[in-house]
């Protein structure tokens, strides 16, 4: 009972405060259990990635799931335990294909958050007009610059899809297949 309060009120307030203390103790135990579960999960992710059992794509998927948790310190724990800094993982995630079958897809003009092939990655791309009709097929290893060049040359497109290629020869094969498949109206030749 709390001194200086009427007996009924003092007993009631004292019981409520004890109840609050019990809840606080449970919350502290739950927070500790959450932190330990996170540490174990991050350890497993790091181990699987270091041993090659987790691809970069899978690492990024795990990172996105951890990032969405509402837990203070989760990114510092990622850095400490996984072994791949979270900022580097985030940059990797921004470069990975985001479309079907390992392709990149997006709208044009590019937005700051657009995921697209980085310079140096060989791709074959398909451009689409407002009616979602393939209007042009091309290849490049400087994707963003090439999209800007197309816009300046008068090619109007609103969406694109980029297919990664191992090398220039592979790009020629993919480009030829896509030219024959789509027959884009802005290309001068139907295939190589």
C-alpha cells in the first residue's frame, strides 16, 4: 500500500503498479528472446552465404526480410554477424534482376528507385510503347546511357525489359531470338 493515500486507493494503485512491473519484466524477457532469435537467424544466414549455399539473390531476400523487422540494432547486428555489410547488401539488391526469369523490368523515364543493369553488364533489351507492344530490341553493356540515347533519337517507349547475357556472343543469340519473336516496328532489321 502507498503511504499518504486513502486505504482503498492505496491498495488499488499498489496492485496496479505491481501488475505493471510484472508486465515490464515479461517485456524485457521477450525483448531478450527476440534479440537472441535474430542473432541465431543472422548467424545461419551468414554461415549459409559464406559456404556458398545461399546465393546473392537469396542473401538479398533475407536482408529485405530482416530490414522490415521493427527492431532497433538489427542492421548493426547484420554487419557484425552476417559478414556482408548491410549497405553493401542493399546496393547489391538494387542491382539484382527484379523481373521474371532473371530479367530486369521497369518503366521509363527512370525513377531514383529504378532497379536496372549496371554499366558493364551485357544485356539484350526490349522496349515497349504505351500499348505494351514491343517497339525495339537492342543490346548494350551501358544500359542507362543507351536508354537516354534512344530517347534523344526520338524512340518513344514507356517500359523495358533487359535480359542478362554472359558475353557479346550470347547477346547476339538472345537479340536474334527476341527480334524474330517480337518483330519490333522500330528495328530496321528483323534479325542478325
